[in-house]
């Protein structure tokens, strides 16, 4: 295995326990524990909590698997589907005989019995899978306690205790995810002890082996392989491992193995490692940059009024390395320091002689106080960072932390409780005020009607789920509710916990909302049930006092969301193809009827409703004929050029930037409600933006234009100018198979449902908003789960904090235009992709439930209209209908090209319009402008 190419751009160094620790692949604030003297059970403590296991761990053969524990796993996969929504706690009445023989009744609280059964089912399968694979590959390691050890399957004396124990148990599945992930990762290079691998299968050996067991089926294994258990990439942050690489241990996995699986690596940096690199230059990849170490030392020495560097040098030479007399070794042990560390500390000492004399008498006492404060700050920041949904973000700057993300770069949905939902709604209000200026009379009437009488059944509802970190920070995630459960979920919240938005016809629900008159009824008891409740009637008969509100089911039925597409031929002809009404007569006669012309533009049904009066109708048909004619045909080009000439006189193209050949950037008309600028990747889309702005140049803003592009399914980007290093580039992650089937497999609706759970998981991630921005078939699928507000809020934390996504030079020094970007793997999951293999080794095909983007936009399909047309929606709905009635099946890319093959006239229309638009924009906006 080749050594990893560490560039340390995502690295970090910290000083703890007197030693320097550095990571080549993790920038998250961490709390390095003391190195244990001997191996011990980390789960021996009384009150366990998953937050206790989110920090890096020292390597130990029995417990190294803890380094694989994911920090924020998604449960939107088949093995963990019962855990997706937290069940409601029900009140039950227990009746049991007292010693006197009299029947005694008590009220207790618990999860509904159906949910208990589903959670136990999920637990049993995960535990069984880990047990079977560990035996098959002879993998060392002790297993963690089961989630049921938190007693989610029993009743509790109060509602808060029942809820807390259920939350603890649900979160504890993440620990088992880490345990199983470690076993699967280890199995990759292990030879099975029980039976040889199947050489004809494209699936991993562990997948094929479990498939042979009666408890597991392909649907469950698909979900497992797509979940955080088997996702070893940078988007699945894990706890991390610590060891001293200069000390050999033949049982320890190599550095390359941990790096390959994206496990945060933490090493000691001492004179021993420095000497090892001097003796073997092949180890140079393990040398941390001096500036990384210097940053950690500067943070350590930044204690106000305390000359720590001077005290470390002074006491080291006066008192040596005795921890009893020399209190500074708790901060930095110079005895083991590398050359750079010693020299840098000495330089700081030279400048601190005067301050040393002033603080000499009180130095030890001040060091004690500083140590306590520093340790507390490190723990709080590290625990908070590990509890965020996505790695590396700190809400507030800490004395020891790396430069923090500015608050305006952090999406509202991941800031502290008490501010985030108010900020989210305030930002949404600002955007909608801009859009209301362009509201039609019909839309205004609908909005006002909804304001007077808000609906529930047909509205879109979002629940705000809260996560509390062990460091005291709370975060929210906005989750779309299945429309079938709208009324049930809506009525499970009190009136002050609901907020209606008439503009978008959306409800937001959260237990923490305080809108209107607040019902202060609450429970006062909150604790931890140890399982030692002597009064608990073990064999008692229980009966719910009332039926609890059911949790929202996971929505895998698609096609429910409202999809907006144009039903106005004049609008489409004008904005997409450049037709200008009343531009004058043309001498190009129409070659098609009105109805056929509408068909080729993507209109499908009730064409008699789309008639346009004369003389406009004839003019539109003549213009359509001109666009359809070959490029560089004099008469046709003259007609089209006349309309382009009008546009060049009306629009200020000097305000459009073009940093690369395929990117046009619009920074005006400016908006007060966003900091990003708008980018499009085609000349045809750029001209659509120009024409749409000219419809109402005084009212339009970047936000209103972006909202229109979202409505019409036109691809665009929300580009945020950010400072980036030259090493930071657009993310690229090739497709890797995750779901496997034999070529003769009979696909069912159940296969589709499991695939859509994985799809929803991708779309609910921060970068999932990029799917809606992508438009086309991916954007249409994303409409089912991603809100427009999530897009208009701007780039996610993956971009603002980590510079991971789409990054392109802006032409201004180190500033790059940045936005979220989907990887090939994520697009494959969204489209429901399978790897199909035959009994013959090497024969593997890729099939998808939905057409992959490359098939959808292929010039053979005729679906590559700029916007999402009525015909596009018709194709999408036919695919769904086939899936639901059992006739639909996944197809290969070649089969999709045949299935989508469009009309030749449509293909020519799209091609000629694109070519002429490109020619015009090349002349008006040269590359580099």
C-alpha cells in the first residue's frame, strides 16, 4: 500500500498533556485523552452517552474500532429506517397486585410497542451482522453494549426520563455503526476463515456472505452499504485514532489503511519522530509543516499576562523534568521537544524576561488556574465540534481553536439555539419581500387567502429536529414531513409551536417555537433511568391511556411535490428562444402547424388552451421556423440577429463576468437579502437571465431571478466569493458501486423504496441543495425533499467552512467563486443506481431507476430543453407510474437513451438555439471579462 499524499491543508496541531499532537487529515478541535497505562473497558462507566465516544482514541487492539464511530450518522437507510423519526412517548396505566392482594394502578411512560419491536429488530440485525463477520474474518475487538441496555423497551416513571432513555438508545446505534464499519473495513484485506470468496461476484465478500444468511436480504444490505457504516469518505467524519508511529506494533493497522478509510489520524510529534525522519527520508510525508506546529505553540503561549514560554524554558533548566517541582511540563515537555519547538520556545523566552520577574512569585498558582481554564475550554470546544452535524465547525472562537468561521458564513440552521430559527425566518422574510414585488394579481390573491385560512393537508410541512451537544450547544435540522402524515404531525404540536408562511404555503413546526400565546404546561422531571426502579411492575399488564400521535412515516412515494413548468408559449418563445413581440414581419414561412410547434417546444396536454391571437401567432410560427433552420443560413440568421440586436441595446452586458469559458456570473441587480452572486453554465441560460431581468429591471434582484430559475428547473449556481488556497479545488469523487444485484434479479417497489431512502439521505445533507441547483432530472428528484429556501440561503457549511464543493477562480487573486457540488457517487445514489453482475467474472452493468444526467441531456434524447417542460414532467410521471404499478424497472444508460429518444425537430431546435446563443455571448462577453 503506497504512503498517503498528505498535504496538511486540512491538518491541525494541538499541545496537550505536555506533548505536541498533529493530524495530517483532521482540522476539527479535539480533546486528546491521556495515554492509558493498560487496556481497560471504556464502557464500564455508569451513565454512558454517545458523546463520550466522539473524541480520538489511543490505539488498542481490543478497542481501536472506536476510531470508526461516526460523529453524525444519518438513519435514512434500510437498516436504520425505524430510527429516522423519534417516536412519541405514550402514557400507559399499569395494574398489578400489591402484597395485600389489592390491585394497584400506576401511570408510566414508554415508546409505543410497535416502535419498540422495530428498534429491537434493527438492533438484532446489526448485532448479528457484526457477530457473523467478525467470526468469518477472525477480527479482534470487544463489542459495545447494545442500544437496548438503555431500556428503550420498558416503561419509565416520567415522560422526560422515557424520552431521554429513548434518545440515548437511538444515538447509541452510532456506536454500533462504528463497530460494524471497523469490521467491514478490516474484512477487505482478510481471507475468510470459513469459506472462500465468490470470484464471480462484483459485490464485496462480506456482502455476498451475509446475503447467504437467512436473516439478511438485498434491500437491507443495500441500505447498509450506502449508510455511514460503509461510507469511508471525508463527508462521514469519525472519532479518530491516536498512536506514536515511531513505535512499531505489528498488530496495529498501517497509517495508509486508516488514511484510506478517512479516519482522522493523530500522532505525537517529538524528537523521536524527528530523528526517525532524519534516518529515513521515506518518512518525510509524516513531517508536519513548521507553520502548523507554530500555530499550535502560539495558541498555547497566548495566555494574557502569563509568560508561559519563558516559564517553560526557565523552569526546565532550573528544575528539569520533575512533575512535582516543575508545573510547566503539564503544558510542554521540552525534554522530548523537536528542534523547531525548542528553538521557537527559546525565542519567545528572550522577549519575556521583564514579565518573568514580575510574575515569578505567583507563577505556580497562576499556572494552576490557567491549566484548569484551558482544559475546560478544550473539552467544551472539542465536544461541541464533534456534535455538529458536519465536521469542523465551531460556533464561537476559543482561545485554542483554529480560526473560526464567521457567523455570516454559517447557515442559519446550524447556529446556536435561541438565534438560529429567528435568523432563518428573518432571512426568508427579506427574500420574500423582494419576490412579493413581482407577484401577479392571482398569486397575491392566493397568498392573501392562505393568510386568512391556512391549510394543512396540501401544505408543505417541516419539522425542526434539535440536537444538543455535550458542550451545551444546540442545533436544528429542518426535515420535510410526508404529506400523508401532515394532519397527524400538525396536530401533535401546540399552536405556539407552529409557524405558517403563506407565500410558500409552508408550515414550520418545532417544540421550541414561541409564536403567539404560549402554553406553559411542562414536565419538571428529567433524569436518567439506571434500570434499578424497584417499584417497576415487571409482570404487570399495561394499557395506553390514549393513543399517541404517530411519527411521520418516511416518504418514498415521489411525484407529490408541485412542479412548476411553463404553460405559456409566448413566455417560453421569448425567454428561451429570444422571440421579441412586434419585431416586424419575416419572409420565412412556417413549416409546421401551431400544435406541432407547441409539441416540439415541450408542451403536451390541452394544446387548445394555449392558443395565441393573430398576428402574434403567425409571427411566433415564423420565428420558430427561423430558429429551426440551419445555422449560418442568411435569412434565418438575419431574423434571429434582429432580436439579439434588441437585447444588446437594452442589457448592460459589461456587468456580466465570465471567469471561464462555461461560466457566466451576474452580480446585479443586487439583493439586500443575499451575499452570493448568480452563475450559469450555458450561453442559453445566460440569455434567459438577461431577458427575464429586462421584463422588470426596477423590481428584479438576484434572489427573484434565482427563484424563477428554481421554478423552471433551469440549472444555476449561488456563487459565494471566498478566499481559498491554491490547493483547494472542485471536489471530484468517481462512482463506486454500493448496491449489487444479479442480472436476473426481479426488481420490485421495495427495491425502489430502499433506493429512495438513500437518495433522501444525500439530499438532506448540507450539499444536497446542489441537486436542486443542478436542474434536469436530478433537480426534479430533489424537488421532493429539498426546499427552495434551503437553496436561496446560499452555499452550505461544506463550502463556507471547509471550501469543499465547486471552486473556480474569480480572477481576483486568491478569491474563488464557491458553491455546493454533488459528486458522481451522490448523483448515482440520487438516481437509484445498481451494479448488476453475471456468473461470468468481469461482466458488470450499471442500471438506474431514473435516467442518469448524462442520458437525460444526451443529444439523442430530445429532453435537453433549457427549462423543465411539460413533456419532461410527463416522462418523469410515467417513470413513477411504472414503478408503482410494478411494470417499471431500472435500466442501463443505453436503454435509457432508447427510452427517452425524442423527436428530431426538438433536438434540432435545442441545438440551433444553443449554437446561436453561444455565438452571441462569445461576442458580447469574452472569456476573462
